[in-house]
């Protein structure tokens, strides 16, 4: 991603945000940004783009009047740090955004992906410390799994991600190929216990609740779907399973807001024709994917591209 490709965007798109920090309630983590950086980023990107509110973006999409410079803001995963840190900045600027929310946390489910992330950054000052603690636990509890890592060659794994360190790759290989979901979760849960991580207390500050969602909507933001439980590879699931994920998600958000939900973004950018079929059946009017790559589109309304905020950060730092 070079500066030119940031500046000359030939198509209307969204900017995708995830984590924010304030150094108090919300800790610094990989890729997280502060209110100040968020504000600077909007200034920087706004020089070459027309950043508009979510409602206006939707309206222009439906009228077919979006111009290539039009950009909207989007927040994935329904995180409280977004509400506490980014929302006040937008309020000052008179801006609204799309918020794509997975709703299992509204049922009291503590989704591991977000909890483990918080644990990693709250208990370890750097990721290498986390990796060595993680591998110690694996070695103590599952020597067989640990043996698999001895013959592992990091140079031959995940070659398409050159920025991963050898330990990033060892960790991912252990998690995804050796342990698998349930053993990995068991290992992590053991670590949480060892480090006396307070799951109840910490899970309170991770996700938006129904009142936050209502307030955002009252202020003109648009609330959209992001599945019920945030599967990482939705496209592996059958049409029926996908339909269940999105229908449940939609029913919950509609009961919070008392209105029809009409927008979606796809968790981990994973979607296929079955997903788009679900969107048509659910009466969705606009959808976003998670990159700027030119792909063969099946339905432009449901596949607006998004720029990851990390790419804008890089361009902004290069321009300093
Ligand atoms: Zn997500």
C-alpha cells in the first residue's frame, strides 16, 4: 500500500475501525488508536475525500449518486472502546457512522476472541512475553503438541504475511493447526486462571450494551448486522447456518431499536453467494466487505469496499 493508492481512490468506500484506547479504561493494544489520532486521521483523509455521514452514504447509494471521493466511517464488533473514545470525536465533528454489531454479548455470552485479546494486552507488556508464557503452558500440559513445534519451519508458513515474526507464526501454527479451537481455548483458559485474570470484571468493559446502541441510533448513527457469534470463516458454513447467524443477529438488534435493520458487514470478510442470498431475504439495503481489492462483484450494493484504518495510519506517518 503506497501513498498514491491511498490518495487516488476510484470508488466510494468505508473506513474500517476496530480498537481504540484512552490509557485508562481502555488499554493500548495491537492496532489500537487514541481519540487524538482518530481526529488527525479524519483531517488527513478528509483532504482528498468527502467524509459523509452514514445516512447520507446510504441515501446516495440508493439514489446511485455516490461519487468516487465519498467515504463513510464504519465500526466493527460493537466495542465499548469505540463508543467511549471515537464517538465523542464524531459528535464534535457532526459525523455519524455505521456500527456493525455481533449480538451474542447482549445475551451475556463472553466471546473468547475479544476476551483473549484484552488478556494479552493487559497482562503482558509485549507480545513476546505472552508467547513464551503460552508455550510454557502448552509444554507443561500437552508435550505431544509441543513436540510438533520442534520440526516447524517458520520460513515455510504464512509466507504471504512477511511482517509476521517467527514467533507470530509459531503461535498461529500451534493455535490453528496443532491445537484447534477447543484445545486452544482450554490452554488460554488455563492461562487466564494462572494469571488471575478477572473475566467477569474485564468483560464488562469490552462490548456495547443495549443502551449504548439505542443512544447511537438516536444520534443518527446506523446500526448494522455482523452475525450473532462472529464466526471467523462464515463461508465454510451452510446456507442454513449462515441464515441462522444473521437472522438471530437481526432479530436482537431490531428488538433493541424497534425498527428494521438494513445494513451489514461480514465478519473477517468471509461471505459467499449464500450470504448475499440471506441479505436479500432479510431486506438488507447496504453491505461492506473488509478490503479495497478489486474483486468480481456479485451485488455492488452488498459489497462496498473498505479501507483498513491501519493503511491510513501508515500513509499519514509517511506524510509527516
Ligand atoms: Zn468483526
